[in-house]
C-alpha cells in the first residue's frame, strides 16, 4: 500500500487528524485568520494565539459551529494546509475517514464529504464514520458486540448523547451545550459579581484550571476591564463561584442523558447499568461534571483517558483493523 490513509475528526474548537503513515495524531485549534478578507494570515494554534487580540483587518474565526460546517471555504483551506503539513508539503493520493455527528441532516452530513473532496488533498476514497462509534472504539469498547453502550461526548459547542449496539447507533441526541456555554457562564458570573469584563480565552483558562485551583485551595487570578472605571484590573475569583455558575449547564446535559435512558430498550438499559456511562470530549474534563452525572443518574461514569483525541484514536483503529472496517460507509451517490 503506497498511499496513506487519514482519519479526520473536525471539532468546533480542535481539529484532530490521524495519519497512518507515521501513526500519529495531530491536534490543532480549528481556527483561521484571514487578512483583508482574502489573504490567509495564520491557521491552527497560531491563529488562536491572535484571537481576541487582532486588528480589525484580520478576521479570526472557527469554520465549524454547533458540530457542523458553517464556513466551507475556510474549512477546506484548513484541511488542505493541515494535510500538507502532515505530508511535509508532498500531498499524495490518500484515503480519508471522516467522523460526523449522528443527529444532523443528510445535507450537513454531505457537506463533510464535499469538504474532503473539494479541499485539494487528492482523496482516493472518502468514508464516513459516526462520531459516537469512533468514540467507543477510541475508549477500547468493542462496539460490534450486542451490548448497549452509552457515550456522552461533551464538545466545545455541542454535547452528543448516544446509545451504541452492534456497531451502530440505537439512539442519539445532540444538544447545543458545551465548553463555549461553560466559558460564557464564567464570563457572565464575573461580570455580575465583580463588574469585570474578561475575554473568552481567560474564561476558558479559568474553567480548565478549576480542578487544580480547588485542590490547592486558592482562587483564580484574572485580568480584565473594570466596567465602572473602564481601566484594566486584576481580580482573584473564588472557585466556589466558578463551580456554581457551571451547574445549570451541567444539569442540562444530565437531563439529556436521562431522556435518552428513558427511551432505551430494557435489555440495552441493563447493559448500561452494568458498564456505566462513558464520558469523553474536550469539555468533559471540567471539574465536577463526572461526579454530577454520577449523582444525577446513579450510574458509574467512566471518563476517557484522552478525551480530546478519543474519536481520532477510534478512527485509527478502524483504519488499522479490518474487523472494524464495516462501521465506515460511503455516502450514497458519492463514490469516486
């Protein structure tokens, strides 16, 4: 096999690409910086560095929104450049496996296919894999068994709650709650309690460091703009306030998990009771989420070892192991 195979997981916040050639996973921010409306200025992590700091002639954006492609032109550019980086600027014909959410329309699903086809990456074959199935494989679950598995993937814009059995998805629900909503809740709480405006990156850092801050028993030091004086200031935020402002969104996720459990056939529900819930996705690492899901459902919660890359790890398994090839499929009427 002289050609390479790539597995792509397009997240709203991060793009994860598995390359079969060197058995590695690239993780970069799914961001693009465009200068004067038509010139590529930066992409990936370097574009994220400039986010919230760039002048008005440089537009920085996420091409994905709520788990689907919002800006196909810029997303094609990003895929092209990332694949070029992985191939060391020598892009050769390759096979592509792309993970897509289950609970989206056929048109949105087709957009993922068109994206790879039109990105100028010499795609030989494009196969689609349901994200939840790849998640399961990435957490070492044999998804082809006749047992029920519940996977909750908490991403940046969305949370996908799915029940798997026999290599397919029995039930799935996609809700628009994720890491971004958590960040917004932190910003709103800081504004309300401290009359302080902080940036999205600062809110994200506070959310990520919450667990460590609680262990060390200290507050989160942030810098922002005082609403009253308009001047930049430093404040220390109590961890209890941060934890409390996130609970409302955690409860929305728990309610969705319960809705899916109520609709689950009894035999599959018995399997889920035995094995527990599998929690993954970048935003699943936020402090207290796993404990609250456990309290809210009474089920054990298994947290993924590397929640950001579980889908990419699952795609790597599908690519390497012929036993799992059947979970990938081509979109009808779109074979090369």
